[in-house]
C-alpha cells in the first residue's frame, strides 16, 4: 500500500493527499467490461464517500484505448491489461510513470447447461460453439487463446470459435445459448447468483499469462485531483478486499515495476 501511495504521489499531485476536494467533480471513467459487476458495486460507495459523481463507460480495452486516442473526454482509463495504459503514459496522454494495478483477473469457462463436465468437453473437443473475446481487443480473450493453445494444440475441425468484442458479449452469447460454452471473467460469473447456474470451470492461472489490470489518469482530464482520489480508493486495502471477494485474484500488488 505504501508503494502504491508513493507511486500516485509521483503523478505530480502530492499536495492533494490528506485533503478533501474543495468541490465535487464529475469523473468520466472508461473501464474494461470485465470490471462491470465490481464498479457497479463500488461506484455508489465512492460517490457517497467523496461527493464526486462517476459517469461510467464500459467496453473492450482495445476499443476504449482507440476512443482515448481519438480524443474521448475520459478522466480515468481502467484497462484489462498494462500495455495500453503504459502506451498512453509513454505518449504523454496519461500521467505518471507506470499504471496502477487495480485488479488481477481470473478466467472461468462457463456454460448455461447444468451438470456438464465442460473441462472434459473442451479438452476432448466436444464444444461445437465456443465463445471467446477478441484477443486483439480484450486481454481476457488473449488469455483464453493461451488456454486453448495449451489444452488443444490441434483444435478439432468441428469446433467453431465465436469471437466477441469483449467478455460482456461472450457472457451474453453463453447466457442465451448462442454459444455452448465461453471464456468469461470470474467476476462476471460471481456477479449475481443467477449467473452461477449452469456449469463452470475456474481456469487455473498457470494456463495463461497473468491478467494484470492497469489504471491511469488521462492527461487531458480537468479533474485530476478527483481522478487521483478514485485510483487511491481502488487500491485501498478494504476496497481491494471487496474486489477480491467479487471474483478477482489476490490483493493487487500496486504500481507496476
């Protein structure tokens, strides 16, 4: 936590810590779709605690990154990877030296069909319609492809992969049974009790690269003090415990090294 504090201080906002904002701000938060169940839970807590208003925009990390490059008026970008926030920093479109790691993602293979051994079904190549997020846009999609490469080095010819923009769309495809099975974020599966119907396999994290999710304050923001408050809120110990309870991996390690 101390390391995270020092990192945010390095954003050039040192004078803000320990002070309440003089007035409430409206913050535009662009966040990766996998974080939707969590941010819907945390946003009212942050607003009640600070008086700031959050305006939320969800999408794939790649799509949001493209919008930011085109001048979208966001204050904070919560990506599902570290690379895109770091590129914004390197190009002076975001503040600081490194993104803040606000969460570490986890995958679940999910089917709306109850009582199915979907792990065996996947390994044996019996999934005819398998939904995955686009690996070029969504880090969860890239992780899903890594899992498949390890479990199915030679995918069966009858397996049809359905590509979605993000894990939100994958979830919808599986929920409506447009796809038999799909790789979603564990946070989505845990978001509501009703989403835990069907069959699920929590994917071992040894089967894919870590999904470190990075957040940055955008340089064009007119509310950098409130934006910094929001990032500090996300990496606070009690909030990290909430994030973990909602489907993410163990306590996020703070700023990237």
